[in-house]
């Protein structure tokens, strides 16, 4: 399994997480009972499917080695990384703005 996973989060939610030292999840995460993540191969589709046209987002890269990640099948059968519990901000490798391109799609860093 990949050692780096990604979370798309609103900038305001992430500021709150940084102040608290942990991210307890978005509304969807809390409803589902775990923090949703994507691999590099999955994150573009996640953005298109769940965050289409939304601005004010960050892409957060997380090192999995310090977390108890569970790899679980989605409705489509693909394995996605999930965290049951809070994400400590000190395991975050980086966070970057996830800007919208002129076509309304999110622009990802070239290394993703």
C-alpha cells in the first residue's frame, strides 16, 4: 500500500485542525465514522466526484507510517484508505492550495 495518502479539505476546516493539533474529519467523515483519504491514483477522481467546482480547498499529504490506516473497499470495489479516529497534524507532510483551473477542474501538483 502507498506510504502517502491525500485528503481534500476546506481551508477553514484545516485552519481549525491546525489550531487544535488534530483533524477530526469533515461533516461527511464524521457521518461515516472515519476520515476518508485517497491515494495519488484516486485523488483526482475524488475531487471531480465530491468537490467539483468548489474553491477554497487544500490538498493535504499524509504519511501513513504513523497511522493505523484501514484499506476498505468502496462501492465500486476499489480499496480506499480510511482512518478511524483523528488525524494528528504532525503526521502531515504538506498542505497545498487546490486551485480551480479555467475549465473548473482542480489543478493538482505535478508530483501527484
